[in-house]
């Protein structure tokens, strides 16, 4: 593994730097976002700008991460640890594999459990549609699409406008948000639609 090259590439969808672990809630949120995506790696002892400071209390960092993985996430996660020395400084590497038990929830400081996904270098709260997609994509059952006038109207709209939000879909068909979300989940799972999540908005396009 070329640690220096990874650090040079910077934080992203599957890489996060931490100087130290100060909060089980915060690190659980990051680990959950990795597990709900394609997996990811934490480099402990590295600043946000890529400066390697090293880990001072390695046992304490391991304890915090393991505690967060076991008690602040559900289903619990099993991080994989590795130690690498760089210029006599210890960097603790923590790998979080992609999970087969999605979605994973993390316990927030407000005492509630939330689902997070990874968007670029941020852990972002998942929408209800994304949570439902994660839940149902873990099932072995296929998706039976009821191709009604509603689905047809949506796809015709996307041919002209290219993208649509849940709110716009509700307005387009004059239906409730819950009904709209169910239709969108089915179409995403069937591969007809693609969901795009950013820090500011979520929208859908034809695949």
C-alpha cells in the first residue's frame, strides 16, 4: 500500500482523514456512510490537509473506534485495523468493508438513529427514498414494476427535462409524497431511474 499516494489524492468517497477520534457519534456516522456505500478507509493520525501527525495513544483510538462500531452503529460493524509507520509516525488504518446488511444506522447525539451515505468527502443524511432503496436492495426478491400512467408520465417528463425531484414529481402527478417515494424506489431498484444525492438536494434521472 502506498500511504503517501493515498494521502496525496485526498479525502473522498472512500477515504477520510482523522487527526484523532474524539467522539463515538461522529466516527460512527463516517463508518456507517462507508458501509452503506462501497466501503472505505479511515486514516487516523492524518490532518485534513494531509499532514501526518501520527497517533499518540493507539490503544485509545482502537478502543473508541471499536466501541463506536459495536454500540453506536446497527447492525454493528467490524472494522479491520492495520498499523503503518511513516517517517517514524504511526498511522492507524481502519478499513470498513461494504456491507451486505444495508442500511446501517448510527446513533446521533440527539439519541436518534440515522442512516448516512457517502457523498464525495462528506457523510450525508440519507433520504427516505435512499433508505428504502438500501433496505430493498439487500433483499433477494425482484421488483415487480406496475407500469401505469404515472410511471409513463414521469419518464416522458424526464425525456424533456432530464431530471426531477420528489417535490416536482408530486406536483406533476398531483400525488402525495409517500406515494411518489414508493414509485421512485421501485424505479431506482429496477434500474430505470438513477438517484443523485448532493449536500444540497436530491434528484432523479433516467438511467
